[in-house]
C-alpha cells in the first residue's frame, strides 16, 4: 500500500465553544476519491475546510505527504497544491477562458503553457466553445464546468469538492459527474467530495466516509461500506432501506436462520440462537416473481403482497408486505410484465449473502435504531 498523501489524527474543531468536528483518524492514498456523505449539519463542509487548511483546528494534526501543517508557512505552501470547488461556481467577471487562466497566472504560468492548459481543461469539460463567452452568460451547469476546469487546470495534488452538483438539474448533474469521474480516473487526481447523495458517492468515489454530528461513523472502501454498514444509521444512509429486527432461530456453519414477521429467512453471519439481531437488505438485491422458482440459487423466497409502487428515476420502487416490510427496484419492463400494482401477490427472492447482520443486541431483541 502506498504511503498516505493526506493524514488526519485526533482532529478537533470547535465553534463558539462547542465541538463541531471530531475525527480520530483519516488517511487518503494517492489517487483515492473519498466521498464524505451525511445529512445537513453532519460536518462535511467543516472537514473539507479543515483539510484545505482554511479552518484552524483546536487540536490534532493534518499531514500532507508526511509533513504536519503546523505553521502558517507550511499551510501557505500546501494551499498552492490543493484546489477547492464549491456548490456555487464563484466565477470572476471575465470570460470563461479568463476564469480558467486566473489560477494559472497566480501560479506563475504564462505564454504558450498557459494557453495550452486553459484549452486542455476546457476540452476536458466540453466548454472549449465557450472560452470567449462572458461568465455572466453561463447556465448553472456551464458555470460549474468552468469552475471545475479552472480547478483542474492547476493539476492539483488534492481536489476538494463541496456539494458541487447539488444546485444542478438531474440531466446536467449526471453529465457533469460522468465527465468528472472520467477526468479523475484519467489523471489519477486525489479528491474528497462532500455530498448528501449516496448515489453521487457511489458514482464517483473509491472510498466512503459516513458522517453524523461531526464524527465519522464508518469509513472504508466504497463497496465495503455500502454492503456492510456497521450500524443502523450508516445502513439507512447508504440505501439499505429494509432494516428488520429478527431473532436467531438456529446457527450452523456460518448460516443463520432468522425469524421475522412470521417468516424465516437465511443469512450469512455469526450469532447465537435466541439472540436478537438487526439485519439489512438492499433493494437492488431483491428480485420479484409470481411464483417460487425451485431452480433459483436464492435461499430466501418469501411470499408477499405489493403495497405501493412509486416512480424512482429510471426505475420503480416497489414496497412489499411479507409479514415484514421489504422494498425493491424494478425496471418499467418488469413492472409491466409482472403487472405490479398494490394488492398483487408476488414472491420476493434474495440470497443469504444479501442479508447483512448489522448489529447484535440482547436476548430479547436488537438494539434500537440510532
């Protein structure tokens, strides 16, 4: 594993005498794209500003390439190697080309090199045809593309992004995320993205940190956190919508038989018979059919009834009553083929590996949701 580019240890930020951020440890390797996700007020922007050396911590250490940012001289040198993009584009009253060139000029780039890097950044974000246009005449999406081009033209060693897509309409947001994801991958740029949208995080990030009340509740590889959340808050926030209090009926060879809502389901995990556990099932891991499929590899096939069908972007969210609440996503084609509507009887299938045991509680039942 490569040495960390950026490290945080025992970080503490206070505002008005109150602690607003407390991070014991965080490390970014070169090329990592870390998404900070959490609700409003979770501390995402505060952490970004601290990582940018724009907000001084009350305690703790931030290291960049092994060097502590513990003096103003070191912080100033670090700021020249990092760029930050905010929710609003914050463009100057100049042309698009002039805006992209601004940071380069401040870094001493001029002449043919400046022209080349302005054009290169504009090409990357598809705005080369706007280089001579006034920034005042840009749409929201064009403005954010210009802001990102200005930041990436500097070829930063660390890129910080604070909710850069939240003000954009869905098609514009989707296109810009595609372009940014491609550029980050092509350039190997290390980045930290703050967002409240787990879909944005899943689309761009290689690592994920879920925040609440100024603390990181769980951090790790994207798939690890998304599929193996450590507590109910993390599970709910990363989209594990079906959280079920269960009782362990039996345990053998790494498989649990769980009682929930008059049904029994099979899960991969470790627990003691009689123990209360909480399990989570992601909607994309649940498939629907009209009858039990004896050839299926899914150990769990439970009968249920459709209670609600909701359009959900390109899919439909289908809510079920199976003795317990369950939900899944289906395509419009599957919706029509299965004639899914409230009252429709179906069979919900999901593998034992899709049932994630989140937290073990007492003999009487699982610990309460946070």
